C-alpha cells in the first residue's frame, strides 16, 4: 500500500517537477534539452548493458575509475551512465567521450522506469553512493536485474529518516543485491534500515582511489605557470551562503599577501552570474575562465566552466572544500588531497564523515568555522613553505594508505553478475 501511495504521489508531482525544470531552464537552457529522457524515452542500447547511475558531478567522478576498470576487464560490455543533473552528464561526457553511452536518469514513476528499462534492457544496475528510488529498484528486481549500491554511505541523520518510513523503505532495500559500504558505520546503518547482513560488505571508499589522468596533470601545470608564482588558493564547490565568507577571508589575506589569487568555483552553473555580481560589488578585480580572461592581474579567478575542478585544484597551492561552512554536508576532500596540497574545510561535513575522520586522524585537513579562522590558516600556509608542503603530504598519505576499495568493488560486481 505504501508503495502504491508513493507512486501516486510521484505521478501527481510530475507536472510540477517538469514545470520547475522548464523554469530553471530560463537561466540554464541545457536543462531543457532531452527532457523526454527523464520520462524514460531514451535511445535503445545493445549488448550486455551495465547501467551506472551517479546522481551528479561528485558521484560521476567517483564512478570514473570503476567504469574504466570494468571496461578494461570486459571490453565487450556497454556502459550506460545516467545522472539526475546536466552537470553530472557533462562531467561524464568530458571523461569518457564515446567510450560509454549517456542518458538522463528517469524520474521515479512506474511508467518512466518501465519505458527506460524496455529501451535499455540492462544486465545490472550499479548505483553510486545512496540513491534509493523505490520504483527503480522494485522494477529492476521484477526483471531480475541485480542492483548494487556501490561506495555506499548513510549518515546517522539519513538512517533515522529512513527508519521513520521503514514500512516503505525496508521492502525496497531488501531488493538490493549487494551494498558495498564505505565504512562499518555505514554498513550497520544499512542493516538497521532492512538490508540483509549477508548482502552488506565493507569495501572502503573508491574515492580514495584518486584518478588524475595525464591530460589533467598537464593542463594544471600549464595553468599554474600562467600564475607567475603567485600564492594561489582555491575554494571548490561553493554554495550560496559561503561566497561572502570566502571573499571576506581573501580580503584579509591580501593584507598579508598582496599578490594572492583566489580561484572561486561555484558548485552549480546557475550561480555563476550571481557570484560574478558578488565579486564585483566587493570591488575585487575578476577574471572569468569561461571567457578566456587573463588572471594575472585579477584578485579572483572565477572557475565558471564545467568538468575542470580537478584540474583547478592541481593548479592551486591550498584548497578549501565548499559546502561545509553551511549545513550542506561538504564535498569530496580527496580530490585536492590527491594532488598533495593542504586541505581546509568548514565544520559541516556529515556527507563525508568517514573520509574526514581519517584525514583528521592524520592531520590531513584543517577545519575552520568562519572567515577569520580560514584567513589565519591561509596566512600560516603561505608564510611557511615547510608547513604548506608537510600539510599537503599528510593529506596525500591518507589517500595512498586507504587505496584498494576500487579492486574490491570491481571484483564484487563481476563475481555477482
């Protein structure tokens, strides 16, 4: 009955969801492209299809090494990558070109999922992290399509939320064939919400298997050379409510290091223009990457392009990871850590609690709560080259000693197919 009520509610909400998509498309026209795919009207696929679903950019990047390894182990399979966001698909296309196929993930209505499965006929579904969509999972089970939850994480807050609707969630999660959890805490929470213990394994986080292609390394070196040895820090994946604090920290930093450059990278492209306005109103000189503007004389370099965050981290001396000065839950700190540069974060990192705890244990990250603390840490790092190098090496060592989850995950997928 709960499943029926859920499906009816999704059907009723669908017109409003589509209307919101159209409204958002006024500022981001790409959102209106291929909208019919969200209703399951996707191109057909041939062969043995492995459906990899990654909700957005972060999950897509995390999936990349796994996809490459699966293709290397079995080049005859067809990888179909889906995402809920345009930024996620753009990132996937940039990484893989014509090696894989792409589509928007269907909305979780029975009809949309049915049309999608009819056209793609996947052999397995691999879901990155924690995307529990009742109709998607239920219909895959009905067609005997195994569902794997990979790099799975579940915060205590989310677990309590799922427990409140356990009557809906438990039958769905019992349909999952395998949960590859990042840590024992995550595994325990999945068992609490109804996943059979025999279907849960602790594999670690595949995000520790940081993959930096040579073309990205080369591009970062070229960009870094253009900065002419200026002190450069990056604020990656920032959200509304953080930019003002970051700009305030940069203004204070300039008093100690007048040549410092801030690379500011908003998480969502629809915010590029509003962030541009904020920078201008604070009288900073600005260069925009999307316009090819020269950053040599700028105070702020706006990373208003898609799919270049990893490269921009590599061109920087210090990284702040956004989504953490507000209660957003943070973003992946292992991307800058993989470059061996110091990592700074705000206190709100519940989406990556296991990763951050390992970094904290080895002093591979510094946590700050406001602009003043952020500025003080930046001043220390830019005034002391030895501390800057040591801090970056501590972050990199955490990455290196926690690698190996990728092999365990790929072996687990192949073993169960």
